[in-house]
């Protein structure tokens, strides 16, 4: 927390009554304790005055730190006001009147006691403060490098343990930095280390502020604060086994910064305060604090009067929201209000009655609703929890609407929540950012095809054909409904209009892929009569699989007549002569993971590498065509909501070349406000100066930013426009101006080439992507255009070598939609994405699709490998359950992927094999006969940033036994309940042997931030070059 500017048992609630409420799962009252800046004590209301005039009950005193570099207590680095003088007297008067005081240690600046004191000395100092004031509530605000300092953590934990032994009722909280996707790994580890040392942790308070533009642009700060709290709850829940959800929520606190944040595009306003307060009352949040009491005035950029925020937040002290009386019960809001995603399929043997809507009208985005008003949307009745306008009912878990009654069903149905499209990862949700969009929430995810979200790179290509029971009279069409499988040509009615399905797809529950908001799935118009009847749930009739059938969105551009692949002057690009060792660096990794370019220099990875792919650059509609762009700060909506109107159009110039890195490759290369490059681009430039052998590529597209590839590649003119714009920015270096940075030539010399990550030619990836039957050949033509223009630049620059590579899915179904033998001549090599074959999106509470878009009933989900070298014929996923023959999904393994590329004409010596620096896993797995392998996959395993996925650096230290499969050559770890499929150094050596035997070009990884501080996996992978 910026100290210069910018509970288990809440106060007033008896311990007995609080424990009874929490044990019963009842949302308890929230402690409201703003940070009080002690160095401003004389410039505003004193604590005593705040209690008398405002009714302030609790306060968090900021900050207690060391005096200079000595082991002595101070509140501002020099004085001792907290122990003497006016501050001492004010605290005593406040407490005598019933006020609760939390003493906070640390903050963003100043010297931490644990950095200059021994354990005993720290205990004595804090004990003296406790005895002076009677304060028995301590908060440790740990930020920056102190979070990962093992010595500081050890000293602090040992001191707290001794103090809690002396004072059994001593309350201890940790205040930590957070992203919408949750705590950083260091933050989680700080809490873990305290618990492991014997500390009773009463509160984990997150600083819901200063996320960075890529994570917050276009988002309400109140919504992001709620998301951060939800993510933190999921992260800390495993740390407190035996506690109910209500008891764990009572351990979660949220601290926003009032008004304009240090990241000035982030403004926490009064409406955001109301969102957070409503959430706290509904959920039983343990604490609302804010930075700071002294900012709650008209100078913060959001308030209309002094103490506006206090007047909103104080309502949380009253506890849970009283339910509104209604004929039907009001369940808690969930992300999928119609179905319970954790329940087994629910068979409804009798038709259900039409729900009572209480006279509710249809939801209208232009109408402002107040708390208690009801609407009907997609057949579901919702009630407004507070004032709202334009917020789609059911679109956000903690949004302004709660479900009152679900849609009626006319026939017996099997209701289950599909995982739908498998997920990758982060994600500046993104992905965040971009498992991701690139979002910081982006989110999150960790494969070179995505910003942080959760879809794997191997994404299904088509949904199976279903037979839908007739539901409409002649000359009429059914109402669009979630949970329905639609075929191309199906006509539905939605919001009074008719729409025709462009491609076969499933309208997954909770995704809200309604016809009005998904133009890549539906077009307006179609023949519908006047008598519209509801569409019951479809009756699924399995049909034999005939391989991946792709029904692309019709191209609205001119019809392209296939032409022979162009010939490149000088002949095909030769294969690399030495083995390649590379990796992807995720743009958004500098946020939640706090992973800077210098970090893979310091751990030894850079010294082993021959190339680096920077993920990702985006393509935009511009100048009548499609062009690369930069200088854009826009939160990627597609990382979390593929139906958002502007999905796929995000950007993060702040990460690219705006932000000052927290650590630098070359600290002497000081970044000032006049420096043309900052951010990751600045660091890549210094990386190349330090390691001139590393070739750096801009990777374009990825899972979230492949929206316009199909359109951009449709004609020769459009291809030329796209390629010219990309090379102008990334090779010539003409960055658009952004916050005083960029400009002509500012990026020149940083990138040596381009990596194309189009997901996927001829196959629907994200639902908002454009796709065409001509993609198969147009992908080849696009590669030819990139090669031609790169060669022209080379000739103009003294024959400097410029590189061109492409990332390709390992799926047989994806490879067959391209022309490997034709485009291989233009590429230096291909990065074969040999991972994400199976993962946490497949679990038994859902009907899921595997990586090849094959549907599976919920009992079929089993644990399996996500980056296996060879196929196992004994895997339950080997056979297509519909045909009894080998299924398309079984071809997702390294050996088959390499062979299928070669069968298509791609030379072996241009194939670079991918290695995941992360694992995929499940929890609540029964041991079975194979130590968890091929056992029922009940639920995705807990992950630091996203469930179902975890970095190698975390998995390697997790409990369990490591096993290696004799056929697939893949390793897994199993602790009796949690199953992780991941690569160990030994497995990587097996893959190296394979690469050398097959004469392949080398290996790469996704992604650098997943490795440990010793670069264990990179060092193992680099042996391919020996």
C-alpha cells in the first residue's frame, strides 16, 4: 500500500454469537476499519473526534515501522508518536470509548522491523506496544521484495508465534497486493509460511487497487474488488481445512484506494463502494478497510462531500442482507444461475410448473432498475439487488441481479452444466491474462495460445450433430435457449427478432451466447411464423464420428479462387543448422506473477536460449482493412466474456512500452519520462545487448487475439496491408506515440522476426473469431506475403536475416486444415504446441468436449496426460465412445503430431517441439489401480492463478509421489487425492532423445514464468542443443 499518498469476530459481536453464526454458514457482520495515517493525525479528525462525529468503531493505524535502520519502533521512520504524546492519548481515549484499533506494520515504504530486528527483539518491541496501548490486533502489510524474502518471513512468523503464545486472543492479519485473479504466488506463500510456522492467521486483507490498465481498463473497480476477493477466497480455502465457507469468508478483507488511484485510469468511486458493501453484506466479508481515512474527502476525485465513502461502507457493519420476501426462494447468485455446476445431472421426471414472475416485465437495457424490482431475461426471473442500468441479468456472479426463479421446462430433461469449450489461461483477463487475455487478469493462463483464460490451445473444431425433438408448429421457430445444440441453418426467435445459425455450436449455459451479441454464430433474419413456442431441451442422438467437420462462418468478402503457392525468390527458407532452444514470455506476466524480463536472465534461462517469442501482438480493423497496432490500452473483454461486443480488440501498451519495470536487465540504463521505450520492450532491447545470440520474435495472435486473421488473409490486397503494418511497427520500429513514449524508429532492432499464432485456420477457436473455408490456402498465402516483405526488408538492410515462424496446434484435426507442405518453404521453423491434450476443463460434473471437439458424457471424464510423448491405447480417451474406433482426441500426443505434420509435407528439421512449464490437474481423485491415472476426474485441482493449472515451480514442491508412464513417457504426481500431469527434467530428457532421433529442429516452452528460480526445466531442455 502506498504509505505516502495515494476477524474472525467483528467488533461489537460476541465471540460466542459470531462462532455460532459462522458455524451455521450465516453471513456475519463486516468489520469496517479504514487506514488512519498517523503522520496526518494533526491535519484531520482525531480518532476520538471520528468516533464522536462519525460513529467510527474500528481503525487500522498506518504504519508502524523501524526507526531509521535501527531496531526501534516509529510511525514515520523518525518519531515515536505511537508510544508517546498526542497519538498515545488519542488511541487511549478512542479505545476507552469502545473503539477497536488494529496496528499495521510495514507498508510500501520504510524499514520493516523484521529486516533489522532479531526474533526476540521484535517480540519485545511489539509486546511493549501492546502493553502501552492494550492493542491486541496486529496487521502486517507486506509488499515488494519483502514478500519473497524468506528470512523476513521467518523472523516475522517466529515473533508472531511467540506473541500469540503470550496473548492467545491476539488477532493477526496480513495485508497483501492482489490482482483480480487473486494473490501473487509470493503472497500465498507468505500466508502459508506463517501458518506452517504455527501462526493463527485471522484475516487475509487484499489491496484492491493499482492493478494496471491491462487488468482494469473498461472495468468497474467495485467489480474488480469483488473478483479479487472471490479469487483470494479460493486461494486461501485449502489453507484452512475444516472451516466452513462462511468461516473462511470471515477471514477475507478488501482494501480499495478511494478515488483516483496511483494508476490514474483507475478510479474507485461511490458506486464502486456500494458494490463492495453489498457484496460484503451478502457474503459475510470479514473486513472492509480503505486507503485511507484522510482521503475520504472532496479532493480524492470521486467524493461529492467529506466522508461519502464512510457513509456507504458503514452499512456493512449491520451484517447480512435481509432477504426480500417473495413467493419463491431467493438463492445466492452464481455464475450459472440456471444450473448447479457441481451437481450430477438432474433428471426431471415431470414437467415443472411455470414459475411465478410476480408481474415482472422483460429486461430492457435502457431502463434503470432499483433494488427489489424484477425482470424476466431468457426465461429466468431476476430481482435487482440495487440500482442498475444496462447490466445483463446473470452475466456476472456478483452483479446487481439475483435469480428468483428459473425457466420452466416442458419435458423431462437432463440438466448439467457443460464445461463447454475447454479452457486455457490470464490474462490481463486475460490472463488473466489475458491461463488471459491478455489480461493481467489478464487471465491468466499459461500456454502460448492464450492470454490468461482457461481454454487449451487444442480447441475443438466442431460440435457433434444432435437430433432435436420437434418443438414448433409449421411456419414458426423456437425461442433461443441456453444449453441447446444448434446446427448451421437453424432459425430461432430472440428478443422479438429471428436469427439464423451460421455454424453448428452449443449455447453453453452461463456463456450468454445469444444471437444478438454473437455475430460470428448468428445472422439476423430467417423464416419464422407468428406462433412462436418455447424450445424444450434437445434430445441428443449420438451419431458416428466422421472426423472433424468444420462449418466456417461464411466470408462476407469477395470469393477467393485458390491459386498455387507463390514461389519465393532464392528458393525455400533453409532449416536451422543448430538445435533451437526457445520460450514464450507472456506480456501480462509482469502483473500477477511479477515476472520481469530480468528474472529469466537471473535464473540462468537466457544464457541457454536461442530465441524468445513475445506474446502477444494484436490485429485491428483499420483503414478499410486489418493492421497490427500498438499504443492501445484496452482491457481484453474476450478473455472472460467471448460475447462482449468488443471481444478480441484489447491491447496493453502499458506493459509493452509504458510502465517502468520493477527490476531491470541493465539497472544503469535508467528509464526517465523522456525515454522512448520503457516496459517490456525496453527490457528486451537490453536483453539483446547482453545476449546477442538470442533472436526475439513478436508473436501475433494467440487464443484471444486471432479474431481478424481470417478476414485479413482473405485477399492479396488485405494480406499486403496487414503484413506491411506489422513490419512497420515491429521490424522498422515505428511505434505509435503513447504517453510520451514510442515514435519513429523507437523499436528498431528489438525484434528479429515474426511468429504467427493464428488459432485456428479453418476452425472456430474463440466464438468471435472470423473463419472461412478458404483459410486453408489463405494461411499459406499469408505466410508467403510475410516472407516476401521480410526478404525485401532484408535486401534493403544489408541482407540482415529476418525470421518467420508459426505456432501450430498438435491436433490432427487442426493440422489437416492447413497445407504443411506448401507453407513450410516460407518458415524458418514451426512451434508445435504439444501440450494441453487433457486438463481440468474435463471433469465429471459436466458434459465436456475434449481437445478435438468430441462430446463426452459426464461419467467419462478421467485424469489423463496433457503433454505425453506417445499415445496409450489403454487410455479411456483412446476410443471414440460413439463409434468404438480410435477417436480424434487420441491423436493429441507428440509423436502423432510430428508424424501428421510430416505426412502433410512439413520437413522434420523445421519442427520445434513444445514443452509445458506448467501442469494440468484434478482433485478429489480416487487412487484406483494406477495411482490416480485414468481415475474419475471429479473437479479441477486448485491452482494459484486458476483452478486446473499450476506452474512447475509450485508443483515440484507439492506433496505426492512422482510416477512415469511406461508407454506415454509422461510423468504425474499423485498425493492420494490430487493428480498433476507435468514434465519433470527426466521426462524432458526423454523428449530430447526423441527430438534427436527424429531429426527435429529443437524445443521451446510455454512459458518462462512457470519455471523455478534455478531454471530447472530450461536447463534440462537446453540439453537438446548438446
